[in-house]
């Protein structure tokens, strides 16, 4: 699976309110590009929407760490 395809499928799943499927595809995207913060931010949003504040906080921290690595190599 390609990274952009995983992101697209995740968004389609969100639109269909199939959050578990969306999380699956976002985790696939993370595996394909572990250095990219975008899927972590999207996971945080989905976790927030579904009441998982701990999961959301963890994904935001990961996204922030990844963003800092890119900004300050």
C-alpha cells in the first residue's frame, strides 16, 4: 500500500464514520512513513472525537516530536 493511498482511505473511512477502519489506515501510513507527523495528528483528532484523550495526547506528542526533528535536524 502506498502512503498517500493509506491517507486517502483513512479520510474516506472518517467521512463514512468508520473510525476503526480509519485508524487502521492511519497506522498503515505511520508504518510507511514513520517520520511524517500528519497521520499522527489525524489519529489524535479521531481519538479525541471518540473520547480517547490519552491516545490523542500520545499521538500529538509524537507528531510534535517528529515536527521538531524536521525543524531542528
